[in-house]
């Protein structure tokens, strides 16, 4: 059975991305999720303190970044597994 152009495009792109799972997890978990979320929370903290930067804010930022980083990596792992299931289903469909 042949794939649609959209499925072929997905298949080709994901085949490249799935080759490096650690890179996918770090980029999607830390860079795209944890860092923006941590910066957003830090802006609220700075706004409450009238934009006076201190070491306590840095410590809070790092702790929030670590916590959201772990959660972001877990989120990226779930995303990776879900997308990979779709990829494997297409791969099996292509072989049949």
C-alpha cells in the first residue's frame, strides 16, 4: 500500500530525528519547554521585587529550571514515543 505525500514527508523527517533520541529529548525538553517556562517564572519574580536582581532569584531560577527540565525531558520522552509509534505504524504499512 502506498503512502500519501504527507505521510511520506513525515516518514522522511522522523527517520532523521529518531536517529538521535538524546538530542531530541534535550532540545525539546530543555530548550523548547524548560527554559522559556523558567524565564517566564523569573520575570514574575523580578516584577514582584521591582526588577532588583539578587542571588536568591538566581537560586530560584536554577531550582525551577532543574525541576522543569526534568518534567520537560519526561514530556519530550512521551512525545518521542507517541510520534515513534506513528512512524513504526507507517513503516509496517509501507512494508505490507
